[in-house]
C-alpha cells in the first residue's frame, strides 16, 4: 500500500507482520508502491510455511512383494489390510538411516527422537540417506516413465509458444512481462508510452523509436547461478532505477540490487547474508528503504540507502525483542529520514492497521478496538481516518463498518477512488468508492452508503487477484479474474466510467483458441454480457457445497469434474487442503489439471478452518483449535465418497507446506480414508520444530500453532504432529513426499524423519509404497520455470494414477 498527494513531503512506512503472501508466482511477499511522494514500507502480515503467487508484475495468463523388514516389532506384512487395493512395491526400500539416541522433554513428558540428528544438514549420513531415497523413488516410479512422458507432452502441448502480460501504463512508460519461446522464466520490459507532438519526438529520439527495453531477464540470472528467485521488483518513481531482491540458492536470504535503467548497470548490491525482505522508494527517488531479517527470518531492522552516494546505509528502526517482528507503524518525513518519524499508535497485541494517504488524511484499515464500532459478529476490520499531522494521529474518525457476514479485508488508494476488498459469505467482492470522502461526513456508515461500484465478475466462484496498479493518478484498476473453469482474464475496471475492458485471456491450446475477447466494454452485467467471459463451464462442472463438520459448522467444499465423464461412485479424486495463516485455498485456473479431469478425475478443494476469508474462521483453526482443521478435512473427504463423487478406494489428498500438516494429521486420524497422498515440502515435525526457537520462523509461528512454553498449547501442538502421531503397525496409503534441501521454511529433515519413522513403525508392506524425493539444489518453491514445473506435476499425477488407477 502507499499513496499520497504529489506535493507531500511525508514518507510513511508500516512495519507490520512480515509477509502477507509467503506461501503462496509462488510465495513471494509483496510491498506495494505507488508513484507519489508517499511510500509504504509495509511487509505483509504473515511470513509463513506456505506457497502462493507473486504479485510483482504478475505473470498470470495466470509397484515382487517386499521382503524387507524393519527393526520395528510393529511392522508385519501378514496383518496388512491394504495389499488388495494397493499392491506393495516390487522394489526393496532403501537401507534405513541410522538411529542416534536423543531424548526430548517438555512439561514433564519425555520421548525419544532417534532421527533428531537429521537436523544437521552437513552430516554426510543425511546426504547419503537422501540419495538412497531418491534412487528408490526413481525405481518405484520406473514403470510410469511412459505415462510421465505423455503427461508432460499434454501439459506442454497446451502452452502457447510465448506468453505476455498486457502493457501497464505508468507515467511515460508501458511495463510488461513475457516469456520468450523455449525459455523457462519471464523477462521484465518497458517501452515508451504512445505520445503526441514534441513529447513523442523527444521520446522516440531518446529511446530508439520505441524499441522495448529489457529491465530484468530471469533467464540470465538462472543461467549464472543455476537457480533464480526474484523476491521483489520496484521501479523508482522517476523511472530511472530498478531495485530487486535475489535469492540464488533457495535459502530465501535475499540480496538487494539496484540497476540504473539509463546505463543498464548495477549500481548497488548488498551482501547475500543480509536477508533483505521488502522495498520502498521515497517520492524523490533519492532513497530506497528496505527491511532485513535475522537468521531466524524475523524482519527486525529498517534501513535506507542513498542511491549513487557511496554513503553507508543507515538504520532508522530496530526491533530488539526476538519474540517480536516489525509490527509498528510510523510516519516518516522524507526530508529527515534519520530522525523524522512519528509513531501512529502504541503497539497492541493482535491489533493491526494499514495506512493510505489522501488529500491531507490518513485512511486506516484496522481492527483496533473502539467503543464506536461494534463488530460482535466477527473480529474483522473497519475503515477510519485521521488528519495527516503528527499531533492528530491518535484522533481517529470511524468511516465505514461492514455489515454482518461481510469482512473488510484490504484497500488500495488512488487519486479519485478507493478500492475496497471484501469477503461476504465466504466469497470475495471488490468495489470502488469515489474520493475524496466528504470531510464533514458522520460515520460510521455501511459500504452501500458510499455509492460503491461493485466490480463485475462472471461467477461467484471467481478469484480476483489485483494487478500491480502503480499509477496513483489512474482511474483504471487492473486485476486478473480466474475460476476453476475459466482461464485467467486480465481486466481493466474503469472506476470513473464504471465500465470494464477485458484485455486478454490466457490461451490454452486446443481449448481456447480464437476465443479471446478484445477490449469489450460492458456497462452492465447481464446474461447476454456473460457470454463475453470465455469459460469451460460446458465442458467442466464446478460446484460449491457446504459440508457439516464434527461440531455442526459448515465447511465450504469446491468440487470440479468433467461434464463428459460419468463420475457415478467410481471416479478417482483428489482433495486439496491447506488451512493455515488465514490464507484462502487457491482455486484459480490451472491448465495442468486437465490431464486428470479429462481422465474422469474429480478435483476438490476444502476451505477448512484455519484458512482465510473471515478472521474468526482463521482463529477457529489455530493453536488449541487446530484439530478443527483436521476434522473439517476428514468430513470433506467423507462427503465426496458419501455423495458419490469419488469411489471410497480411489480418493487421494494433497497438502503443500503447512497443508502437509493438515493431510498428515488426517491420515494419522483416519489411515484408511485416503488411498494415496502427496505431501509437498510438508510441515510434519511440528512438535520438535516449535520447541526450537533458533529455527527460522518458529517464534513467528507461535501465533498460528501455539507457544510450546504454554502447556495447553504444547499439548495441542503435540496432538496434531504428523511425525509424533504415526500409528504403529497401521496400514498407511502410498505417499509421495517431496522436499528441498535448501528449504529455509520447512527443513528437509521434516520429510526425511517422517518417511524414516513411517517405514520403521508402520506396516512393512504398505510403507514400501511411501517414497521420498528431494530436490538437492532448490528451496521451498522448487525450481519453478514454465516447463520445469511440468516435470514435477507429471511425477505427482503419475504417482496418483499408479496408486488409484487411471
């Protein structure tokens, strides 16, 4: 966030919970910047164990029987109940890892953890063990090589040769991204904006007759380092510099680089161990603010760099308490960065606020408790404002309070409009209201009293992802609209005219050719206009059901399946789940799913408690309430079988990162509920991890999973831990576990320990179908890349087809 009048001399930054989009291109946190003299240095609210899309210049066009016996007395193939459904592997599992005695104690309890030694990633025994597991995974999956080749061909065959985002106007430039033919990663470019008269002549002369300028080529970085993860890109307000952060190892300790766009040379690079988190330019483009994190990835300091000066960067704020990350809001005088800061309000546990500057006021999105606002129906946010002067920062006037059942989630300020992000009855809504707001207005008021324009979308199942929207003066709001049955649409919402323009839709070869609408203006949304939105609803069905959980709470379940296939109780299906950090499960378009949908599979998405939308929904799946998430997920799985969507022996589950905890815990609770599972970079050893505050993210995760120093919260952590609750002698389904050696969010040992213990204490026959595949060169988000991801997805789908049948 960040906006202000162009004549303002105030720069403000919000130092909040570190990253709003950890998870989830994928899992890269976001810092908003708008081209004015006011800047927000606002790391988003949660730095988490998850994976999500990036928002920086978004690129959305978005099995002989095993005779091997472990030393465990529990494992007995003669008792196996699964072999008729899932034949054991024809290959012997690899030699088990060593056991080293290690006792862990907490709250008067002690237990053995013989695989604790795996935490030392420098131990050669760990490297040898991971290699043995990788070799076994390859042998186990050898009979699927042909299937994987077909799947990869299908996925690549749907891709156009090149893809590009529509140009986004900003100042005298148009910025865009494209992926060159045959390349893995995007290229960030710009070209002069169409001008007239003397301005056009001058620009054509200066910029070689409108030829595009390459600002950053991810492919070149990948070729240099072998790995690329660009965390953040920020163009300076004068368009002369590009600041970006780079992780070249997968560790997620980002270095900062500043490139002069006039000379195409790097003018500043920080050390790789600095751990730069978020970026923001001052309005005059002379200074770049950034936050850095410590070795536990806790953002704790704010620095400023004076571009081109050679001067040492200076710190303006440090959070010394290791239990806290940056969570204070200051207003900074851009003419006096070192000492000219004023705190907005005193820090209060559980309270957040986000500021936008407009016409002499700060508009504040907050959940700060106040007598004038009653939010008994939830603990959500409201909109307030105050005069943008130091002496009045504490005097807030409440403007807007959402009605019951509606959550106010976010806002984005423009010169003439305020965009508000809402969540109503579990579904997203976006609207704009005209600015400025009357200074004499008497609040609080409801959204409808501001004459809002609700952005049209083709279906309530849509996901709306904001674009970059750099231009503060623009009346146009760009977004990507997507649904499980609709390829991504890039849409411009003209807030002044209250019209929409569909700029382009992702091309899926063989599916959407010759169907892209071009600049179709819709003044109102009706059944006729809906035809303008190209979707695949005639080919694929998407339904939203409400599933009753153990305590009577209704859990949203989205079900996707092919309309041309008979799913009548015999279909194979996959249930996706996450349920953490208040994140809404991503259900946007994914062309790769067609490879399963066209084979008659069902894809389902369970929005369990702990996930997003309503803050109370999130809190109902955290700490001592975490079992709600597991119960919700189990009930959604049972529903799919009970209602005939999926055969009871052909249901699988997928969990990514913190979602791996969800799936792993559910399997422990119901070992026969799923017939296959995929755990990707999974958070499985939560009990031991939360007991070690020296590990990255652990302290920051106390708010989500609980503080193990508190006995009740420790017991809750222990009760859901997939690693600690593996059921001795039980028959577990085939499981593909993936890990990354350089993962700083979820240590590679979490997956390795879980697989080792599962092979040791569960049914020998069944556990031979548990495989571990570790990427030895990447981090939490894998290698990425347009074509490389096809190989990973093909492996996952082939594993599922092998376990559940095609």
